[in-house]
C-alpha cells in the first residue's frame, strides 16, 4: 500500500484513484521484501572446519545425514552430538527517497535508499546421532536441525515521486520465525570391497510463524507509529506440518588413497496458510513450502597418511521454493516478476593429523563459495513506481566466500572437535563430540 501526496486540489480525484488501485498488489508482496535465505550445511564440527566438504570422507556419525554410504567405515557403535552457533545478517530497505528530491520535512531527508541490517543469532543442539555398524552393514538414527531462523525489522516507508506528486509506501513492521527439524534413520551396505551404498528415510517437522503489518502515519512526512490504531493491512504466514524426505548415497574407493562420494537428498513439502489484505478484509490462500532438493559429488584424496584433501560440488535447487511459496505471496498477476536461482556450491577442505603425538591432534582449514540465492525481482513494466520500489527492496546480491578452520583431538574413546566458518554476512561456530564404545 502507498500514500499519495497530491500537489494540487485539481489532482485529488486522480490521486485517490491511484491510492486505492495500488493498495492491494503492493501489500500482497510485502513479505517478499525480507528475502528468505538459509544454508543447508552438513552437520558436525569436522565437516564445518573442512569447508563443509564431507561427502567423499563421510567417516563419522554425521554420515547418517551427510552421506549414509559412509556408515560402514565405522568400526564400532558411537554416539555423536553437535552444538552450533549461527549468525545471519540480512539487509532490508529501511528508509530513504527512491525518486524525486527530499523535502527536508520530517523523515524525508535522504536521497536514495537506506538499508538496515536484520541480525539473527541462535545457538542450540543441531545434531544428535547413534550408529551401530557391523562388518558389511550399518544402521543409524539421528536428529538434525536443518533450519532455524528468526528475523524482524521495521521499514519507515520509502518516498517516491510520479507525475501526480509525492508518494510514500506505508510503514512495514515484520517478523518471521521458521524451523525445520529432521528425524531420520539411515542404513548402509557394502556391495563390494570398494563400493558401499546407503540410504535414509527422514521425517521433517516444520513450523512457520510470520507477520508483516502495514501502518499509516500521523502526518505524510512524519515517522511511523507502530501501534494497532495505525495498522492498515497485514500479511500472515502460519504453518505446522510434517513432511517426508530421503537420501541415497554412494561411496567408491577408486584407489587406496582416493574416495568418491555421491548423494541425492530429496526435500519434503509442507502446507502453510497465507492471509493478506486490509486488517478487516483478509484474503486467505493455501500454499506449500518445498525444501530444495540437493545433489552432491565429493572427492577425498589422501596423498600421505597424515593429510586428507576433500572437495564437494553441491547443486541446490532453490527454484523449488518458487512454486507456491514465492508465487502465493507474489499474487496471480505478478508470478513472473519474482524468481530465485538454483545454486552451484563449491567446497574445499584440508586436514592434517599429527600422527606422532600420543592423542593425535588434528587441524583443519577450508573454504567454500555460496552463490547468490535470494529472491530476484524482474521489472514488469506495469508500474514504474512498483518496479522502482521492488528493485530497491530486492537489489541484486553477490555470492560470497566462506573461510573455515578448526581442529580436534581423540582421547581414548572420546573425540572432540571445534570449528568456525566466517563470511561477510554469515558466521557459524561448532563444537561436537563423539563417544565410541
């Protein structure tokens, strides 16, 4: 929704027409202004320190999720858990004037868009597993926190100008909470001396609770008041559902010092409810949230006993989010204006073990490239004002490099590892432990 500031009484009727005509489409897409970005990183501190390049190594309990074919490499039962910290920074359009000259009145003082930064911090037990291996087969059970995201921000309403005068988007207050947790079982079987296959059946719990509210102003140029008496429209997304997914993995020892892994992971689909409109005239739609499928090919090379080099290529089908989840928010007339690209991720890691030491400490470093996979806006040409606004909301973002490091030590039957992952907009830290018996 936008507010139109008429420059003369003669244009009042035209301005009112523009106001009501543009109200619903702009409000219906309010939730797309907060790009939904999350990372499908593999669990475990060892994997994180190696740049999440683990499909070809897959030699601990996290293989239950990462590549179940690797479970047969374990020599005895083991229990594993991970504590992971995540920090995610998401830029959002907070204020400014996108077109026309600032008047200097009230909050209309900045030429061009002004962006804020939404920060989500969370820490929790992200992975727990139990593995029971035998000579040629293994089974495992696990819990993995795939996504946990909490975001909120306030947009004071950007100013624009068209042929009728000054315009102002209604202020927006938003919050979104989403969590996806996996509970699964995996099994692996050694087909031949050099080839192992594995698979997993995974049940996912999904919870979505989001609210995007629009507020008017006490005066056209005044700061917004986020109070129920000024609320004019809202969009709600709610979901509490269970979905089924799975994985298929392969591990091939192509050479005594070379191992190749491959994994296909199929994501679940969840139902959610979406309502939007004026506070007293909400329109209901049903949607689906499809967790993107991913496909991984990994390589592990061990040039020396103490050195391991790992690399993964991962294809994440973020376009799976386009149908229903993005489209239901865009509305039927703008489904082609919002897109999201699939991602090609490249991961690389290096591990060195101090084999001469009594407790065998290990150090690890890695890197990986996370390409841009936020929602893109394609100008429709239907409205120059909306094209300008949504181009600012969803400005193109570049991919970014992550740099990782960590280490671990094994003392008797206990292995403890720590790791960190740094990038411009994301941070991860992890501590994990494995107990073998």
